[in-house]
């Protein structure tokens, strides 16, 4: 069991690390997507079927499209897809910032007391998951929904503010 | 077991299971489930490529008949062996990779596309006992698998280093993102009212008949009718089928993301397109047309997989018919249809489904009122939004050509 977990972890970290180090930005994106699929596989390993498929659907299907779109719209051609290696100053700053975030997360994980888990994997059917989300956790769901709706409306306002071309003319 | 249940479980119904157990019989106990799963995978891998082969033939024949020509009729008896001749041709053609192409992505794109579209075939209940993979969150799995195929289309468009391919990849991304929303929203009422994300659970929720001949299929409700229409339009777009085949528009983009592909890789793209079409049709049958259930109670002697096949083939024939009938949309029309028409209708359909659910307890006298209100909730937004979208689009004026 744990060998699978180690393999999955290595896969996720390796794909994400390679994505960071590649010069070709499109290949980086595709590797990053592979890393997201690795996370979905981890959820599947952990028995969280619903979270795994949602991860694959949202990250593999939707977020990846948004990232690719951003890359395609901001690059002019195939040559432009290769990014120059960063100057040493920026590299150092990136390492410092990334290291600080990783340190905070690691410290939090180490200091958090985890309740001892029984060997039995809890089974949570989708129906019960839905009941939990709509019952005890409805407030959190509503807050998240309101936040996302606000973001969506903001995006619409920004997009509508841009000068739009006359549409519909053949 | 009651007498009726025994009759439903006839030897014909259990024939696939019997054959499987016959094959897996000599295998010792702990290994048997692996062999059974491998047999299920092998059957899916054998049936759908064969269906693909004969679907291309049927498509060419039907298109031919609609266009008043015979279609392929030279290989075999009346052209029946044409798909195999095509296959041999594709296999023996030279596989060309452009020098400037990204060789890894160029190779991976068709492979990824075919594997993702095959993955989505796994959770469809093909019959009473024929569910290759019965998942609790099967619907989510299906759409996760089919959403991933967009990535492969992008990879194909990018890898070729061809501006037509890249343009097509952009179009494909825009189209697939846009139509994913109505596609997913149109099935939310089904999940809501069935109370499950499992495809077999949704089929079970549509079981039974009123008065022995009116099946309880989702399509026979106002929200189901609207949902089915939205689902099928979005499915046409998701499968890159005409009239939404802009990503590979032959007359504008040569062949879009297929431009730099030849030989068997090219055939793989077509295979994936047909697999996606079969998977989406199969899902439409499961969600709205009662899955493998018989339409009339007395016709239950026909095995359930037979009914599934009949429904699936009718939907596929519909796809072909639409291809022969409708011209291709322009990219702005495509976007407008998704965002300004299908998406609002899909959202309103949620309200219709909620109304239908809340009014389930109304008596027999109130049924006409229930149906009237339900149909009005579907038809009025359709007419109002449709009219608003088509205002200002008068008859086309021809400046240079005679009308």
C-alpha cells in the first residue's frame, strides 16, 4: 500500500519539478496537467472517488484549458513558446519565496497533531457526501458559491468594459 | 425470486455472463476476477472498433443515399468490406512527422485521444448485467474522462507546428470549454431527480411503465425533453461533429489539427471521434432514454443489451443524418449559441426540473395543469431567447451574387 503512495508522490513531485525546469512553456503546462492527474490518482488511492473524479474534471478538463488559452493568447508563435532562463537575481528571489511557503506548510504539517487513524478505510458514498455538503456544511458551500459568483461577475464586468467589436455582421 | 423476475433473467439475458463464466471457469478463485475484468475489457475493445468500422461504412452509405449517389460499393458485397480496405490502406501509408514538429507530443496526441475516449466507455450500463465498471460516481468519471480528451486535441494542434493546426487547436479549446457547460448542466436535473451519480442507478430510476406502455423515461417529462435536446446539441459539439466541426473545417483550415497527420495516426483520430460519439450517445441513452429498459412491458423478452443497441444505433444514425442536413456554423455563431442560448436554457431547465419534482404529489386531476406549466417553462424561454437572439438578422443581402 505504502509503495503505491511513494510512487504516486514521486510521480507528482517529479512531473511538477520537470514542469518548472523546462524551457518550453507548452510542455511545462502539459507536465503540470500530468501532475494534477497524479493528485487525482492519489485521491483514488485514498478512497475518495468523488474528489478524484472532480479533480480530473476540474483540473484536467477546465483549469488546464484556461492555462493553455492564456499561453496561446500571449505567445505569438512556436518560437515564442521557449522562455529564456531566469536571471540569477530572480532565481534567488523565487527560491527564497518558494522556500518560505514550503517551510510554513511543512511547519504546519509537523506541528498539527493528527488523530490516530484506524486501519479501516472509511467509505463515504456520494449520496452521504451530498447530504453532508447540503446539511451541516451548507454555510461553507454557500460562502464559496457567493465568492465564485462575485469573481465571475467581476470577470464579466472587466470583459464588458473592453471595447467590443460589432458582432453578427456577416 | 418471483416468477416475473425469473422470466426477466432468461438465458438470453444471461448469455454474456454465461459465456464469460465459461471462459473464466478453469481459472482458480483468487485470479478469476482479474480474468473476468480482462474479458470485459477485451469485449469493449473488440465491439467498439468493429462498430467504428461499420459506422464509417454506414455513414458513407447514408450520406451517399442522401446526396443521391450510391456510396462505396466496390469492395466486397455492395461495399461491405470497405472499412477493412480503408484500414489496410491506413496501416500501409507512410507515417510522416514534420521536421519542425514536436515529435513526442506529435506521437502522444492520437494515443492520448483514443485512450481517453475508450476510458469513457467503461461506465455505461450496456445491459441489465453488462456494466464493465459500476462506479458510485460514474457520471463524474465519464465527464472527467471525456473532458481530458480536449488536452489531446490541443496537443495535436500544437505539435504539428502548423498555423492551421494551431488555429484549429484554439477553436477546439474555445468550443469544447463552451459546450461543456450546457452538457453538464443538462444532466444535473437527471442526477437531482434520480438522487444518484451512478449510471446504473439512473437507469433503475427510469424503470417501470404507466398502464403497461408509457415508460418512465426521463425524456417523457418536460425537463427531460429539454435536457435531452440540450445534451444532444452539446454532444454534437463535444464530439466535433457537423454542424460543429469547426476545429477540422476542411474548407477553412485544411483539416485543422489533423493537417500534419497521416497514416494510422490519422485513422486513430477518426477512431477517437467515433468512440466519443458512441460514448456520448450511450450516455444520452442512459440519462434520458431509459438505458437498457424496454419501451413497452410486453417487449421485455428482447434482451436488455438488444434494446440498448437499438437506442444507441438510432442516436448514431441521427448524428449522421444531421451531418448530411446542416451546414457548418461560423465561430461567432457557435459561441453565441453556447453562451447566449444553450446555457440560459440549461439553467432554466433546472427550475423546470425542480417544479416537476415538487409537483410530484399532485393528483390525477391536476396532471394537465402540471404538464402545461412544465411545458410552458420549457417553451416560453426557448421562444423568447431564440427571438431575441435572431432579431436584426434579416434575410441576407447579396451584393455581388444573384440571390
